[in-house]
C-alpha cells in the first residue's frame, strides 16, 4: 500500500469533507483508486442486471484493514510528537540573502528542525537540524523558498511544521 497526498480540497461531484474545507479547518479523507462508481454514491438498485449501491459484499475488508492500520500508525506518530513551536517568525527587517527564523519553545522538544521547499514545490524537500535553540540563521534567501519549523523530541518524533509569518 502506498499513501499519496492529494493537494486539492475534494474530488469532483463530492462533498464528503465540505466542513473541512472551511478556512482554518484541518483534516482529510481517504480514498481508494480507482473508484468503483457502481458501488459508491449510489442508491441501492438493480438496473440491466447491474447491482448498484454500497453493500458489504462489495467491500474489500483487507484494504479497509490496511487503511485502518495506516491511520492508527499516523495518529500514534502525531500523538507522540511534541507540540508544534509557537509564534514562528522569519525576520524581514533587512534585505539580505540570509534567513533568520525564531520561535517560542515547545514543551517536550529536545531540538528543532527547519524544513524548506522551493516556492514551486508542494512538498518539503530539505530539512536541517538546528539543535535546541529558538533562533537560527540559514544561508538561504527567504525570497526563494518556503520555510517551516518543527519540534523534535529525544525519540525523533516530529511535530507538525509551522510556516513562519514575517517579523517586520
């Protein structure tokens, strides 16, 4: 099984996660591909010898079990991590090619990582451990990448990343 992140709100003609699409909401949905539209989003019926509807006999219970394990492991990993750093900022008072980031400490963190990606990338591409500090300067231009900071505990559990806001 390979989990993929899909970078859009929902699939066409669905509204399963409409409430999660509101600004400030976080969440997701799990979907199998390819979909079998005969057995999803259908009223129970038989037409031209084809049985339509979401019935237990059409469920792949092995797949559901694998998805459930993936969900449980993901939630356990997130629950084991320290809280995300607070008040994460990128200093924008100087025009220079270095980037200074600062944040408030996170309870349970033994260190922090700065992660970044190209402004054209949807996924984090690089990570740098910066130690148990709350300010760091990297030799990267804040204009060319998107940064985030995450807390790390002694066992290596990582918090969710926090994208900094400009400090002027």
